[in-house]
DNA sequence: GGGTCCCGTCCAACCACACGCCGCC
DNA sequence: CTGGCGGCGTGTGGTTGGACGGGAC
C-alpha cells in the first residue's frame, strides 16, 4: 500500500478542475476525477450518481484499477497487475479479484470498495476460481465474508452482493465478455501488456514495477494487423533477456518475446476470464489477443501507425522499472547489515576492524548503535 | 568521414546471513 | 495427520569497476 507516494510519476490530474490529483475514474464520463469534483459531479445529480466509478491503480495512478490483490491489499490496473504478479512464482500466487465499481459519492464509498473489495463476494461466475480451492488462496465466500465483517463492521453480505450486482452490470450484452476493455482499451496502452507478457519469461527474477516517468497521455491501442503487438516485440533477442537484481532500465525490455501459452495459466485471473467470456482457462495472452482481434475492424494507416510506434518508443524510453520488496524483514536486515565497500561483511570482521580503529569501547558502542536487533515483520 | 581521447552514465557482480520452504522423522 | 527439526536456497542493499555511449578535437 501507499505505492503511489514514492513513484516518480505524478498522479493523474483531475479532468474537471485540472489541479487536484485524480483518484477515481468515471466510466460513464470517461473522466478522471479528484474526490472533490467526483462528489460535486456525482453526488448531486441523481443520474450522475448512478455513474459507475473505480479507483485509480494504486501503483501507477494512471489507469483505472482492474483487480485487487489480496496479498498486497492494493487495487491495480491490468498493466501493473501483470507486471507485479508475473515477476515471480510467489507473486503469481497472490489471489486477485476484479475491482468492483461503486456508485454514489466518493466519501460514502470508502476505498475499501477498491483496495479491499476482495472481501466482497465475487459474482457467481467469477468466484469459481477463488473458492473451493480453485484459486491460490482457496478462500471461500464464507471466509471472505467473515473477514469482511471483521475488518469492516459495515460490510455485510448485502453490500457485498450489491457490489456483485454492480459487477454484473458491466457485462456487455450478448456475452461479449469485453466488460473491461470496451472501456479500458481506450485508456491503456497495450504495449504495457506486451511488456508484461515479456516479463513472464523472467518469472524467477525480482518483482518489477513499471514506473511512468511521464503522465500517460492519450491512450493507444496498437495496430492489430500483426501477430504481435508492436514491431519491437517481434524481435527475438532472448540472449539479452535478463533481468536485473536492481533497478532495470527500459532498455532491458527491448526484447520481443512472445509469451508462452501457459505463462499465465496458473494465475488467478477471474476478471480476465469474465472479460474473455470463456469459462475455460484463459490467460492474459488470450485476453490481449481477444482485444487485438476485436480491433481488427479498424485498420490503421501507415502514417498513423508510424506515429504510434514513435510514441511508443518515446514512452518506452522514459519508462523504468523499480524493484519491489517481497520481504520487508530481509530488506531491514540488509539495510542494517555491516558492509565493507558496499559488500556485506561478517559482523566479526566489522567489529574487529572497528576495534582496531576506535578501541574496544567504541566498537561496542558502534555495534550496539548500528547493528541492533531488527524487528521482523 | 574516421580515429582517438575524455567524461559521464549504466549496470552486473560481490558479499553475509536471516528467513522461507521443503523434506524427513 | 500434525508438529518439530534441520538443511538448503533465496533475497536483500551499497559500492565498485568495467562496459558503453556521446561529445570534442
């Protein structure tokens, strides 16, 4: 939680007042709004109050949240979700549920509906993977309701069901399943999804979180006339495909790796499944492909495509990935661990070294003050 | 235009050890 | 089946030196 504060990218500006940072996205208006404007616009008019809204992604703060991660207790957009939860096997096991849109005033719809909406009971179709051991957590509805009632005294089964109803509303008629991307595809650059797919190949590496160094301007869906999303992704540079243990520049991602078909098959992704309208095992790859093929009806001119490719490259250039800490306790230990020229050193070495320099008393003081007991989390 | 030098930037490697995970009893 | 125990592998951050790129001459 609280990712947004540390990112270098400023939060998306409110589309109404242009001054405050947007926190919610109104799907009906296709607008990013700050809490004040959201309350003003949606709190007064009855009709507007029926507009479904979702919180922005807590990581990038640039796109509407699509799923909520139980483990991280954070609402994430599709891109960040893929980025974070595809980075390693542990992260993959995080159980995620679709973000439920909320109605009415922002104040009355606490962020629990977003970041903690995993406590709400998913819809009948979407809950299959999260219950009966189908999902990673194997949590059942009763457990979630119990947790909800424990964490949120006002969270009841009724309210949870309301959220489910809200979710059902989103389903496109005809079972098209593009519940999300019908709106979202205009908001997200699919290049991110492609990059995310790329990163699936390096699943045994650190968790990497995408960071936009520039606010995301107008969304772009890349031309569908190819089997891959972009020119760069069609290249095969597997030899250079390595992930860094520390910060990773965008250049590391300058590879074109077609995700394996089962790369995401073990990820709990009920939302994607509902989007694709396919009850069988669906991966992000498939959902991306679905979206891609869905856009094939709108061919793009060469100039347009060139401009988009240029824009993509510019964005990729300015993109960077930061490391996420999986074990805070290990981080705490690492930060307090003695070092010699940046390398971890044995405490005995340090103590003897300090002992030689400052004497025994000073060494004891140093040892006590710098290398005290580190609390475990 | 090509070659060389210099400077700035980037990044993999290194280290110790607490802790998570897994198998065994 | 459950709990305890031990062994093994992983993850963690600051520094450094080499690689690399760009600019100047």
